[in-house]
C-alpha cells in the first residue's frame, strides 16, 4: 500500500537556524497538509496545500513558516528561524480527491528538537 | 468554531476485554465526518475507523466499532477483544463536509494501555 514518507525522522537544530522538513505524499493525492504535535499535547493543524498554493493555514503558521512543492513529488515545510517552542513532532499528510470523507494518510513524522 | 473533546486522558484494559473511549464534539454544521486515529509508540498516525454524519448506522471495522449519537454530538470508540497491539494513543477527529475548513480537527487523545 502506498504511504507518505517523511525525512528526516529526527532533526536537531539550534535556535535561530533554518530547517526544512521533507515529505513525499502519496503519488496520486492532491491535498497536502502539515500538522504539529508538541509533546504530550494534541495534534494541531498548520497548513493545507492544494493546486500549488496554500488553501488554509492556522494562526500557528506565521511568517516564519513556509511550504513548497518544488518538484511535483516533494512537499516541504520550512521554518526560517527556529525557536525553542517549535520543538515538536511534525506530521505530513495527504489525501486524494474523493471528498472530505477520504481519510488523511499520515507520514511517520519528523521529531524536531530546537536547542 | 468546531472543537473535539476527549475527556479520558488515560485508560487501561485487560487483554481480551472490551473498552470504550469517549469523544464529544461541537459544531453547528449538519454534514461532517468523524474519524478515530491510532498512534502507537512507533508514532505513526493510523486510521482506525470513520463515520459519515449523514449515516445513522454505526461504522464497524473488525474489533472496532463506534457509537455515533448525532443529537448528543458523541462519537465513542469501542474496542472488543483488546489485544496488546492496541496499546496506543487514540485521537478522535472531525472534518466538516463543506465550507472553507478542510482540515481535520483533533481531540487531545486518550492513552490506552492493554495489560496482559
């Protein structure tokens, strides 16, 4: 069964540095998402992406965040200047074009640690 | 705004027994979808079961079933014949059918431990 893949599984970075989290969604999917889960807390929506543009974003997704689909297969999340509070699990997800009943397929996540 | 509430932070159950995880949600919409996701220690988010709000029949997937009470805005998950591999965080999630909000909204999760 096709799956969403995320790299790296764990990223450690210093405060103020830029990080890029990478995701390869399922190949025939059209909607892409990033979610965040701070340790011990619930999964929070960051941004959704469709037709090469952001379709929705949460208030968490401020100017230090950006997303890109550079080559038709990868879907990246960039954090420009990381803060300690950005430490979290970041999940990429995708779904096909069969309506919102189609479940999101999640990757295994990238654990980001900002020191 | 839609919200999802899971009032049980942690639960435990003996292997082979049945456990029910609670979820309530708040929305003014009539058409939406509800999901239960499982997150084992491996961190993966795995879909367990889904329910369309317009369907009165409760969804079932093998040992997993839901009790969907639309009027009460309740969506509980029942796990029958619990297995050790069911040990995980379980998240209830909501998505509206229409409107601009196309993203899943999650509850805080319930940590389920299945004991041998």
